[in-house]
C-alpha cells in the first residue's frame, strides 16, 4: 500500500479521440490550459503530447511543445512537465498479404536524436521512454522501440539530466528496463509507468498487475493505470499495489457512463478516491524531492 501518492494527468495523448469528445485538447493553448486545470485539481505531473492544431492528429513538432511549455510556465501554476518521447516509432504495414511498402502517411520512423529534439530544446523535468516494441491495438500498426534505439535515447536523456519515465506495456518490457538499469543508462530513482489493459499488452486484471509489480526493479518509483472504464478503478488499484496514479483524457474520456470528462474532472475524482482511502496526495514540490528532479528544468524551459 502506498499512503503518499502523486497523480499524473495525461492530458491529450496521440490517439484518435478528438472525434469522440470535444473536451480533448488540440491546440497548444488548449493543451497548456488542460495541464493547468489538472494541476489546480491536484495533479503534480502533466504528461504532454501535442497535436496538429488544424487537424487534431498526433504531431511531434518541437515548436508546438515549446508553445505548450511556455504557456504553462507563464501562468505561474506549479506542475511538473513530462514530455512524451514516444512519437517517431510508428510502423504501419501495407497489409497482411503485402506488408511492404509501409503505409504512407501513417508510418513515422525517425532516429533517436530527432525523437528527443524537443526534450533537448526544452529540458523538461521528465520525459518518457516506451520500453519495448509491440502490436498496438489494431490492424497492422506496430509500436517500434528497439533495444538499440532505447539505449541511444536513454544515454542522451541521461546526459541532459532529464528524468526518464520508463513506459512498460508488458512483462518483457520489464526485462529490457532491468537491462538498461544494469548498464547504467537509467539513474536512481528509477521511475516506471505500468500501462495496463492496452491491446495487445498486459491485461488489467488484478493478478497480472500484482505479477508486474512483483517483477519491478528494486527500489523503483512506479505508477500504474488502465484505459477506458478501468481508469478510475485503477486509482485505487495502483495505490493498493504500492504505486502512484495516472488519469487523463489520453486514456479515458468519461467520468461515468455517458458523462464526458475534462482532465480536471478526472483528477478531482482521483483525488477524491485517494482521500477516501486516507491516502495523501503529493504536491509538485514533494514529487521533485522524491524523484530527485532537476529544479532548473522548469527555468530552462522558459
């Protein structure tokens, strides 16, 4: 059981959720406002993707990240920013009978340096590393994160002084995470996110979660979440398993059946669940101390 929990809010993601809820933020202004809303509701960390302001599609333009970061900082609201480094690992095959050529307009494979361009430019306190390759959700899409790519990215993130959050979607990803740690590429305290219930990764049943937790690296700090209707139950599950919490519109659009949520709604509900369990929610300052984050990261992003 974890009695002192921090909440991360993943405010927009990269998925095709824009057409399903008008509350999903799209523009840098909207994404920054969502991060601030989440922070005011009790989130210590805002996990940030960016989108094409015109289409709402997933994007990775460093200028969009810069605008989001600057807008958040200009509000004076304290929140730890966690920028995704997962973009640029998208492989979509041409089909079951003719996998080549890859599907034009959807495959986006770039090198380690380019995947980290916005991280190097903005020096956030945290960025993500998706620790493995997997079939993802549907069709012929593969999320590509090879050992060589991850080593290169981990080495650069370490040199920048940014704390990596290792995203773990299945048990084998924990094996690779342990390998990166053993090679000295991930500094203490090791920070992991258990991403549960995402096809075709680890299912979100309690037995699988406990098995994943039992195989975590020693003394790591971890969070756990699930998607859709299981997001809010996982607030309690994560704390009970000894971890921290993630909610937000990246992973779930509803507060209850038929009731669309905002990011602030989901954070408020998570904080309420934790309070009912007598769990204390940590502030951004407490999270910085816990994770030994570089305090200069926020100033460097201005």
